[in-house]
C-alpha cells in the first residue's frame, strides 16, 4: 500500500491515484479504502498494470481505468463502500481518452448510473455510453454511439440529454433514450474546444465567429446576448454553477497559455478583468460559484527551491527561466485576487490542467464545501509525488499533505 493517508479536513471523498499505481478512496473520519491492489511495475519502473482517470458521479459511482500491457484497457465502475463488486464497462485495445458521468440517476433505480466516455477508435474518437446498477454484475448496456474526429459534450441536469460539439463545426442536443439528435444549433462557431450548457435554464455559452475572431455569446432559447467584443485566438470559457457569471480567456490559436481572463455577469450588469495574470493555464469555479481558482505559469520565486520542489515544467509548457505553476483564487464579489502556492504538477495533473475546459464539469478539484483545492505535485530530491490540499480560507498556510499519489479528484457531494 502507498504511504499512509491523512484524514480529510472537509466533507466529501477523494479518489486518489496512489504512487503505487492503485486507486484509493479517502473520506473524513473514515479509514482509507483500497479499490485495487494489483498494480505492477517492472524493475526499471515501467508499468505492467496501472490505474488512471478516476472520475466521480454526483450520485456515488466512481469510474477508473486499468491499463495492462498484456490485457489491454478496462473501463471500470464501482460504488465505493457499497459492498458491491466493480463492474467492467468495456475491455479494449484502444486508448481511453476521457469520461463524464451523468449528474442524475437513471430509470433503473436510485443507484442507476450513466457514464459517457471517449476511446481512440479507428484513428478517430469513439463515443460510448454505459448504463449500470450496483445490483448487476454487468452493465445493462455499453454501446459505441458515434465515431468523430473530435467530440466534446455536456450532460443536462436531468441526465436525459447531452449537448454535443463535434468536429469543431456541429453543435446539437442529443436525446439519450431515443438515441437521436433532437436539436441543431445553427451558428458560425468561433475557435474553442468545448461549449458550456446550463440545461435547466437553457443557457448555452459558446463563441461565434466575427470577422475571423471570437465573440462570446449566451443563447437562452431563441434569444442571444453578446457577452464580449471580438477577440482573437483560442477561447476557453465556463459558466458559474448558478449561471450568474461567465469566465472567459483567450490565447494564441491552437495553443496555451491564455493571455488574460475576464469575468462578466450573464445579465450584462458587471464585468471585470484579471489583468495581473497573462499566462493562464486553467480555471475552475467553486461549487457555490463564489470563487474561481486559476493556475498561472510564472518564473519561480527565490524561495521555491527551499520549499523542496522542482523548478522546471515539461517541454510543452516550458518558458524562459525557471517556470512553475501557481494557484490563485478570485473572489467574484470583491474582485480580490489572492496568490496561493507554487507547484510542479505530476503528469496526470498537468494533463487535466491543459484540457481544463473539458474537465471542469466532470472532475471536481474543489471540495464540496468550496473551501479546499486538491492537486498533485512532484517533489524535488525525494523522487516522489504527493497530494496536497490548499485552504482558500487561510491562504498563508502551507498546503496540507494528504499522502503520496499522482492525481486526486473530489466527489461532488459530502460523505
């Protein structure tokens, strides 16, 4: 087993990819639960079997992926602590890309779950949908529904439909029960990866193309409002959970980091910019919508090495000088920007940050009470990675070390 884990100081559960390659679940006042114990590494450190991509459902399911040199890829779902065995949703030789649970239970009962995930298939991206209950040893169904060059999606609040954005050209609403597209969004779209959708209010956030540039727009039913002027490059954006705010940033075409960040009320009554940060890698809303966590790329401060952390990033994000990532938090009511902590991410953590606009809906870096941020980082001179929590209510405190691990994600609800 990996290093002993620290008890969580907050409600909710953490799914942790341990340093030993296995999956663990941690909770406040609960003993750590090992969901797997068969990860294997060769003497040279190459993995023979490792677990990756933990993803929580708001209704208590947890998915994760087994990557085995001999047996291929297994996509697995479990209900930790429920006393039921894990369910294998798919075994494949293809590579797993991404998964996103429905926010609601389905018709099979209170423990019925739906999980949509992407696999690399036939040189394209296969879109799969599974439905399962904890009383069944096998999923009720796992089907590949579409094959596309690219496929981004957002679930509706009731779990009965999804917003699809495929091949950077086609946006549509997909009905799960009918396996059919029931609405096409007609627009000349701007340059972005994934749209956002507050289905209960029928609020759709995306950029449209205006003279070759992006313009952020909010569509509500048949009405559409402009939330920004035209801006160049690649756009990233998201709605706050209660949809009162939209955050957006822009960067060079098909590249990161982003040059700046703007927050605007969706009713158009207030807008402000975070001008102090110009190399933004990612941003995530707190569950209560009061704060936005940001990750900026910066040169390390003089005391960074003394903190015992590495001082360079991977080649993809390497800047001139000694670059690190830095957590910040913005209070949307006071507009106050607070610098929290420098860190060097693990490979698993960096992947999520690089594609944050896809992961922001499906993977929760915030604790359910909107207080703590979880992240994984590499440590200098120790040749290991650890899971840390940042207390946003006490920004001067050192991060709380939870234990060894490569990645962790909070559940959407408390214990």
